[in-house]
């Protein structure tokens, strides 16, 4: 247990952070608010300054797979706070070994764990109390898990509700599913219109609204409701949990044949090719230029004799007969550039340079912190001047009040700088390089993913004869200039004289931090792109399909 001597910097004895957590999706933000309120009252009562908080929502305490919990443990090594305040010890952990491990880690960093609702005892008796408390927390969690699973299994076997939201079309009476007289026929109509009539979700929603068919609470049935209805096995009588399944637990509203027909249509719809829509998105628009005349390449489209739609980029000078540059198929150019971007990240030289640069950028303070540190020096200088004046016998009420005000400002600046220091995690070069290698596997198979990749990392492309392209890329502030050939995707030259660096933007550095934290690159990268850059209506003139680099 925590038997060795506890050492804590006196400067952080009255500084703390909150750790707040709830474990179930059924709980709400009110749970966090309640914990925060009582933790604030505890801190105020014991004259403790709060530097920040770490919050894990819908995360179980039976393991340590909690992002903000891990960030808190990591930040304890910065030694800017001396206490972690929790509402109750089970918020910290419900696993006895995890609790011991992380309490010891915090303890070695000079950090105490303080509970709002339980005694905080120092010394050997505190060690005994913590051990008993951790054991009780784990016992409660394990017993609860067994009871919940047993109850869910019994409910599935007996055809009883598992709780949660009431599915549209049913009522819950004495714990059992009963068909709702008003909503039940609507659900049957939805399956029939989708599976047999072949209507889209949007058409079904409009039809139901026109007929005045709504949910019992008066709200209309929108696209999301219909998606959930069509995919829910409850409507064919199935009730299931993690360990049990009962195929005849609920009164069925539709037949299995109709349900399977709807699922088949959903699967086909997911893989449907939407390339023939009336609007096309050209993700490199504004970034591609002609090496001959300097004009931009613009997106165009046209249909061939068999009605197939073809999309490509065309030099604006060639379009107006001022240049003889060839057109390039849209997909070939965009896919080729995506391949080149990710290929650069797989290149050892480029990956090393990127890792070194991103690692170095982490040490740079943001403008706010720079301003606070500068002000901290100014305040310290002014305090020294006042102390010298007092030493020379210059003591007035104005001197005293000004000195007190400066000392209060210094404390405020110190606290804010401490808060800033725990906000962001720093990563080693090895972690950064491993993340670059992982990011190089980015999947750009969907339009949204491709748009995100191109908009984020491509600065400018110049196209010469023979599909030779000179590309300028921004890889998290690292700017390689690369020449490659689109026909065979061979790199002609990486211009090392142009391998240079610029200040990395906060958005890109924030994205990279999120990626190293193992968030999906797809979700994180796409979140920075709200709308496509350009959408052009296709030119419906009849054209034959160009080659990768064809004549205009």
C-alpha cells in the first residue's frame, strides 16, 4: 500500500483539480453537474483553489480505459496541482488493483486523492480505510454486473422489456410489449411502403405527414425514426440482450419475409453509386493550375453517347482556346494526389522531418500563454521595486495597496499558467512517428473522406505535359515540394531545397493531438470540413470519356 513518505511541494498544497465521471448512457449531464457542485463546495470549505477538471462521460470505472482519467494521471507529473477531488472514491475507480496502482502513481507525484463524501484519513489508518473502500467498490460493481446480466437474461426469456425507450408501435404494460392501436398500423405501413412499394424514406415521411399520421406525442415521423423502425428486429418478435435471444418474445407487427426484404433493400442502397447525381464536387478546385499558361483547372462534366456521366478537370485557358493543355479525369487526379500525400507520410525522410517538427512545436507556447508569462515578469519586477522602496522607508497606504494588488495578480497569473499547463498532453517523437505511420493508412474511399484529405494537406498543384505534376503540400506545417507522374505514380523528385517549415496552425496541431489520442482520423479530419469547396452543375453536352491526360 502507500507506505512510503509522502512528499508534496508546499506551493501546490491548496491547488486541486476535479475528476468527475458517470458510467451509464442512461445518466445525464445532471450527474456531472451534481458532482461538480458538491466538489466546489468542498473546495471552498477547505480553501482549495481549483485549476481545472477532468470529465469522463458514460465510462465505466471497472477499467482504466478513460481518456480524461489518463490525461489527469499524465498531468500529475507536471506537479502543478497537489490534490484530485472526487465526489466519491468509486468515481476514481471501481477496480481495486487499478485504484491502488493510480493512487500510488499520484502519491509519488505529490498528489492526494480527496473524497467529498468519505473520510480523508492520512497515515496507516488511511491506507487501511482506502483498501477496504476500494474492495467494497469492486464488490459492489461485480455484484451489480452479475445481477443486471441475470435480470436481462430472465427478461429476454420471459419476453419482458429491458428498459430504455419505448419502440414506436408498442406500449409497455406490466413490463410486457403490447401493440399500440394507433402506431402499430403506421409501422406496418412503413415496412410495406419501403419493402414492397419501393418508396424512399423521405417519400414515406412526406406521405405519412400528408395523411396526418404521427407518433402518439404528436411529433412527425422523420427519416431517422423510419431508419430505426426498418432495422429493428423487435417488429418481427425478437428480443435479445448480450447473452440471450428470444425469437418469439414480442407480438410481431410484420412477417420475417417482409423484414428480410427491407434489409435487402437497405443493403443495396448503402452500396449504391451516387456518381450520377446532378451536382458534382471537385475537391481540388482552386488548387490546380496549368504549368503552360498559369490558368486554373476547373471541374467539368459531360455525358457520353451511352448516357454515362464523365467528370474531369480542364485548363481554363484551353477551355477558351488559349492553351493546348490536356484534360484530366477527376477521379484519376484526386485519387493520385491522395495516394501521393499518404505516400509522402510513409517516406522515412519526410516522416522523420514531420515528427521532429511536430515534436518541437509542442514546446512553443500559444500566444495567450506568451502574453501571461510576459506579464508575470513585469509584475515580478514591479513587486521587487516596491519591496526595495519599502526597504528604503517609503511606506504609504498607496504603496501597500499597490503591492497587495500586484501580489494578487501574480497569484492569479500563476494559477492560470498552471491551468494552461495541464490542458494539453505532450507526445514523444516515437509516439508522433508511430501516429504518422498509422495515419498513412487513412481510408479515403468515400467522398467525404477524400475531400477532407485533399482540403487539409494539398496547397497547390501545377500540371505539365505528360501528366507530370508539381505538388506543394502542407503536412502539419512541413512543406515538401514534390514532382510526380500521374500515369505511373512515380516520384520524379522531392525538392529538398524546398523542404521547409512554417508555424503549424492550432487547428492542425489540435487535430494531430486528437489523432495521437487514438481518435478515428476519419471522424477527426472530416469534422474540420463542413461543406465542399465547389459544386458545379454538369455540362450535359455529349462528350467521349477522356484518358487520364487527354485532349480537350
